[in-house]
C-alpha cells in the first residue's frame, strides 16, 4: 500500500477534467473532507475511502489513491445542520442581510437577479444552493462548521470593531514592515508608495468602493494591494522589479491568485502613469464600471 501512487486533490481534479473548486466541493458534499481553521481535514469517511495525509513543499495536504472513485453513497454528517443566513446572523448577532453582504464580500456568494448564488469558492466551503419553493428566489445555506472558519470570524470582528492583536505571521511579513505606510491618500488611507497613492486616489475619484491591504479569504496568510468588492477584483501593483526577494514574493502571490482563480488586475509603474485609459478597461472585464 505504501508504494501506491497518491494524487493531491488538485491533481485528482485535473485527471477528472474539472476545476479544483469543483473537486473540493464534491469531496466536501460527500463528507470526505472538511475545512477547519482554514485547513482541509480528512473525515473518518474520507480516511475509509482511501484518503491520507502527505507532506509537500507547502506543508501537509490530503492525497488520494490514483484509482480513487467517489463513493456512490456517502454519509453526510452535517446535512441536518445546514444554516441559512438568518441562522448564521443569529449566531453572530447580526441581521441576515448584513450576514449575506459579509459572505458576498468574502467572495463566497454573489447577488443574482433576485436572491443569492453560491460561488465556486463558496461551494468549496460547503455551501449548498437552495431555492424558495414558492417564489423561486435562490438562497444559500451552509454547514455548521462555517461558523469556525477564521476568515469569516475575522470579517465579522472587523464589522463589529473588535481590535485584534497582530499575529506572528503579521510580524514575519518583512516586506509590509520594511516599507511603512506613510503616504496619505485622498480618502484617508495610508499606503506604502506614491504609485499606490495614485491608484487609491484614482479609485476614490471614480467613486469605486475599495479596500487597501485586504487579507484574502483563504487558508494562506496573504494580503492584496487593493480589493474591489463590487466585482470581487484584486489589484496588485508591482514595483521593485530589480529586487530578487520582491520578485520571489511576487511569484508566490501570483501562484496563490491562480490557485483560487481570483479576479486579478496587475499594474506596473508604466500603467500608473496612464490610469485613466488602463483601469476603466481592465475593471470593465470584471463588471466594474468607472465614471
């Protein structure tokens, strides 16, 4: 058994011709894995189905036999605990509509013509799409474990104004601490370079709601330069192209954006000199209209 070839969930998805998010969603729906504290964990059913833990370059991950087949029938231990936004709101002492907007800002749901639709990332978190039997309005309900996911709890703490101490990971982010945020923008943000100040000012003058250095809602600890919740769009400005450490950090960030299939706009010094022509066109690709 030890010589049997094992595939990561991502490799398994490629073998089956589906996206990584769909593969994680299927395994979650079948009760074979679950996400706790932003890490994928095998359930007892997953281990019985052949899943194991392996250690790679980025730490421990779940792997599967090369000939792994999804069970036709699987126990779904949390099926009875699916929560609506109303119940989630009661748990966190927030109104249901605010709960939905928080889930939307995280990129786990999106607004439909009426109601809410689960995104691929939301499905990977265990979301299930529902529909009101009388009105046909779509809604999303969630497994109980969603209440323990750090990204959601952090967003709710931010909304409630809970001041949290810096984590060890925050302290180890040498780049963010090497370059202090000393440039004040028109809307009051403090950013780390003149180029970022110009980008922030452009977004503000275009009346586009945006966040600066928003933590990405993923298991890895990573911050974007700018985040536009309207289109779930991340903006990264790449400077310091002659710095080897910076370039390595850039490649790591790009790999994460690709891994989660996030909407990304990349800007360089040359682009910053021509934001009026470049940003409206790039934002429109993601449904964000400027001016």
